[in-house]
């Protein structure tokens, strides 16, 4: 095999590996439920760090429960009523 073909094959293998790693990068999947203004909203989110994934779930759920910036900030400070996480 020629040197160029070997380098090309190696580069393509590297690109495939990086692409696969990026697409399957979630380490945790969490179902996070919040109650705000007598409204319960649950969101399923994935992420690399458990605590950041839970915070992202609360923030996303608050988007469906709160109206306006002030309510969204108040909602984000409300602890979730249910958090179920699993490792991927």
C-alpha cells in the first residue's frame, strides 16, 4: 500500500471515531419534574455531568411552567419534586 493511502485511511478512521464520540457524548439521562404555579412539568434531558444535567432539566421545565423573565428566575430557584437519573 502507498503511504498516501495509509494516511488517508487513518485520517478517515479518526474522523469516524470523533464523530461517533460526539454523537454519543451523553453520560446521564435524567427525568426532572418541577411544580410551579400549581403546574407540574417534567423534562427528559441528557448530559455529561449529573448535577449540570439536573439543572438543565429544571431550566427547561421552567420554560413551560413560567411566564416572563421574573417567573422564570423564581422557577429556576425552585427545587425539583422528582429527579430520576440513569447512566448511559
